[in-house]
C-alpha cells in the first residue's frame, strides 16, 4: 500500500486493514443516511415553496452536485500542492450556505 511518500510502499497489518474497512463502511453508511435526509428535506422545502415536482426533485441534486464537484477540485489541487481555484471556492461557499440554510 502506498503511504504517499516518494513511492515507498508499506505493508498494512490485519488489524489496521480491519480498522480501515470498518471506518470506510461506517462513513459510507452515515453519508448515505445524511444524503437521504438532506435530499428529502430540500425536496419537500422546494415543493412547499411552489416548485413543480420535477424542479423540486432536481434542486437538491444541483446543490449536492456543486458541493461534490468543487470539493473534488479543491482536493485534487491540494494533493498536488496547490490551492483550489477561485471558481471551486466560489461554488463551494454558496453551495454550503444553501445546504445549511435548508
């Protein structure tokens, strides 16, 4: 397994691997639960404010899509020793505000 230092490889012990997999599964489960709750809340909010069902179904995906795209862009830049672009941060901040405002 790569440890991120100049291509060096280190072996992962069985307990470390179990911890990593357990953590990954727990995070995936919690992220799935949060996604369902977030989507339902934003969808219901859009319907309650007069959006048609089609628009109400797409609105939460657009907010979450902006968060994912900008986060991945910022992460990519960070992993290559650079700061995220102005565009990525410009999309990220309003998207987070929209997410927390619902």
